[in-house]
C-alpha cells in the first residue's frame, strides 16, 4: 500500500490484517481499584456507565493504596456512592501509556456490564495530561472527558471536535500553570463549542478536591452518550453517483461500489462508507474514524473526495 493512501487505510487496517493473520492476545498487567454501584449485583440485566479516573504523579508505582489519596477513589473509600462503575488504574513509574489504558478499558467492557455508549474519562495533574492524550488518541471510546490541572499537545486537538469537555484549573497553580488548560481549551474551541473551562480564582495545584466534591460534574457526565454520526440512507441514484474509482496523483486507486444499498470498498466490502449528510461520509473502525467530503464540479457532478485526517488528502474521480 503506497504512502499516499495510508491516511485513509489506517482506519481499516485492523480489518485487513485480521483477515491475513492469526489472532493472538497481548496482556499487560494493570493494577486498579474497582467500584461497582450498589444495584450492580441485584440487577443483572442493566448496563452501567463507566468512569475512568487517572491519578497524579505522586500515586505511581505498585502501592495501590496510594490511588485512594485523591478523587473518586478517596471519596468511595469514605463511603461515597456513585451511579457509575468507577475504575482507577495505577500508572507505573514511567507514567500513563495510552495503548495500555485503552486495552484496560476494553478489558473492563468484556468483564463487566459496561454501557459502551457512556464511558467517561477524568484525571488530575499527570492524569489530566493523560486524559487529554488518551481522548485525542481514542476519541471514539469516550462520551465526555474532564481533565483537571493538566495540559498537553494540541496537534491532534481537532479529533475532539465531537467531545464534550469540562476542564478545571487553579488560577494560582505553580506546578501546572493554568495557561496549559487555557491553551488547550482555546485550541479546541475552534472545532468544538461544547467545551468549558472552570478556573478557581484562589486554588493552587489542588483544583481537584473542589471539582470531585461537586456532584454537578457527575450529573454533567451522565447527560452525554458517545457521539454517533447520523446515518443518511442512500438512494440507488446516490449510490451510482458516489461509486467509482478515485485516484491520487494518478497512482493510488480507491474503488467504491454499491452493495446491498450501501457504499463499500471493493476490495474490503465489509468496510462501509457511511453517509451522514449530503456529500459527507465517515469511515469507522477500531475506535477510529475518518471524515470524507465529496466535492462537485460546476455541473454538479462529483469530481473528487477529500479525506480528512491530520492533513486533507484529495482523491480525483476517474469514472
């Protein structure tokens, strides 16, 4: 596969590789605290929201009791009841690794009755950084996030364009300056209006106690479900219009064909190109997505597709 189409096929590579290679499991041990709501064992049919809590740097290592120092684990230890499954993993000394965390979350989904539409993520300090990073790397796993006194890279911030975000920071924080949260929030607001920032005017680095002691945070989480693109039904005329061969620089070819009322890849017909608006499409696989826009010429005919990831890639229609 040539580099020019790598952006597009990154999303579907897991499907292709599964067809070519045997399946094996890679396990990494993660120590964590788990809280199940009181009604979890009584009601064996209900699926529950899941809240993932990422601690700060002081709780790293192999002493799991340290994870109870702050946030939801501390409150649970003191008798607080939550309407979530709450999972609080412990980071090794090297810090949070997104690939390990996402395997951890998927493992919880397999082991417990988790509502996959309502998985929430929050963390403080190092865990605030981890919250931003994990959500940007796997935005389609989470319904909403609440990073506290964290920061991070804004390079892929646009991947959170559908993510409800409530960010918190102390105005007098000298450990992680509030400008870190302000910078990320401003960057995200270019793509997403469902973002808010709470600055505590008198708080230093500990902006998490006031945040986690406020039940409005948990009520805010529960109003959200994972974003889903609306599905637009394609007519036979639509299918015929969008189907065809698309090329990049006269070298790499993408073949779209109609199949059973859907638009799919010719060589991987299990991969659907989902229409969510006129000339707007999305490919979803393995908790990744790519948006695609069809561009028309002056006569109203589809002349190319633009695939949006880190950089737009144009594919010209040749038939």
